[in-house]
């Protein structure tokens, strides 16, 4: 009786394994692998157990009844990576009032909607660069399969100085303003800066985000002034390194960028008034520029609508928004390392792929733009041995578009197939 039980158990375990191990054969008319400078034609990508098992020339037909996906008229690429999103919220004329209306539970439910929308747009991995901390719970929920979304790498709550761009009490009346500290992401001096980094580690953040200059959408006058001293920046970067975290720096003005790059931040976000001094230092230090042209274009447009933003925000949006495109063009021509990021949330989630077209229009070749959102972005995250390219052993994070994006980037806004970790999200 015992032997019969073992036989039946073994049979069902073997059957389950075989079902789980069933391969998916993807016939791609064109394949862009994320690292090569030229695409391949008529290729079969074999996916098994969430990973890329093989890449073969021609359209191969399995003999075991495995699933075949016909993408013969499409271009297959690695799943795209957006290094700058804010999944907890989204632009609207009521955005500033929402601070007083929404509870964490409200934010969590809406962030799940934005996460799924982002994944369906072809972005299988994102770096969330600041929210209330609900973004950490969102990441965990996605990892556990409770909700659908991209792989989320998050900083939790950004770190600012008092009155800085990420001080959550800017514009509040005195009774509500209080004295936010390191726990809330507001620091003054190196001691508090170290405490804030350690608090984010304790909260479960993956990396650190600082606002090294003023910002466009904060309820404060300056969008460019430096907002950290050198000893504070050194404390943040040094402490983050101890916890194997990198530091992303929001920055618009030159001096704030120089201080942040010199301290050792890995990425400069926006970089609006980046000078050649900054570019030289970034190249020397190996720092990456994440341009967020989409956000710049969007805020400049919406600033023309009365009441969309508070009055103090409008002149900053009008001045800084259009400048990002010019800076991007100069930085690319200068040779600054560039990685893909959009600032989604400042504009509607799911429209992230518009950034591809903006980058091409500003002078970056289409293949390099795609690489900036795949293998290069994966390198920034330290995940370049796992995601960001179509190679054997990598995660089966894949996206396809109709036609050829090297001819027109507009097709990137209409993904025809999305797969994350071997799971089909959008079926062709």
C-alpha cells in the first residue's frame, strides 16, 4: 500500500513538473536583444520556467505540443525599464489637495491600478523614486502575486532638507507644518542624513533618492538652488554604500548637481541646467543622466492652464520644462552616460513609452534609446545579469511591438505582446 502511494505521488509530482516546465516558443520576425547594435530576423526565443532557455535561428516548431506565439510581423525586445516613476499618485488639478484627502489605503489601491497600467504598457521593471512609503508595500504585494505590476525597485520616501523639494510640509500652514525629521525624510546635518538612510533601510527601501536642488512641482519658490551641503551629501552616499544602496539625485541647478556627483551619486534625474562642468564630472565619476523629457514637456503644457498648478509652480514649469530637451541633446552629444527614465506620475501612467520618441527627436539613435531602457537601465540597477537583455538564462521579461521601431518610435506606444517572468500579460 505504501509503495502504491509513493508511486502515485511520484507520478503526480512528475506530471506537475512537466506541466510547469512546458516551453513557450516565440517566433519573432525581428529581435532586438538590448545589447547588439543590429537586430536579428526570424528568430525563435524559447521560454521555460520564467527564463529564456534558448535563442535559435528560424521559426522552430516544438515536437511536444509546447505553445507557439506568432510574432512574425513584430519586433521582440527585452521588457523595458523605467528608472524614474512615482506609482503612488498621478497628475491632476486636485493633486495637492489629495495630500489631505487620501489615506494610505486609498493610495495603495490607486497605486495598484497605476502599476498594472505600467506593466501593460511594456515596462516590466521600474524604479520608484519617491512616495509616502506605500510604494514599498506595493512592491511586496506584486512580488507575492497579490496584484499585477512590474518589478519594482523603490526608494520609499525621498530625502530632503528643511524646505527642500521633498519636504512634505512645504506650503502647509504653521499648525500642520510641524518639524518633520529623518523619519519623514527631512534632514539637517550629516548625523540626521545618516539616520534617514538607515531608516529607509529599516523600512525596506531598495535604494535612496535625494532632492539635491529645488524642484518644479514643490510649493516653494526656487527650482534650482542647491539644497544639501557637502558633508550631508557625503554622509548619505557613504551610509547608503554600507547598505548596498545607490543614490539617485533629483537636480535642476548646476551647483546642486556638482555637489551630488562629486559626493558619488549614481544618477542625476532631470539635470535641466547641466553644464559642461557637470558633464565632465559625470563622465569622470561614471554617473548616469536620467532625462525625463516626458515630464518636462507635460508640466510646460499644463502650466498654461489656469488653476492646474499652484501659482508658485507655474513660472518654474514654464521655464524648466522645455529646457530638459535641449539639455538632453547636449548631454548625448557630449558623451554623458544616459539611462531611460520618464517621471511617470507627473504625467499619466501608461504613457511612459512617449519618452522613446522624445529621445529620438532630440538626436539619440533609436537603437541606443532602446538600449538605454534595457541593458543600460539594468546595469544602473545592478541587475544586468538578470534582466535587460534577451540572452539565455535571463528572466523572460519580453515586449513586442508591431512593425519596426527603428523606423518609427511611435509603435513603442502600442505594445502587442508583454511577458514578465514567463507570464503572458498581453497575448498577441
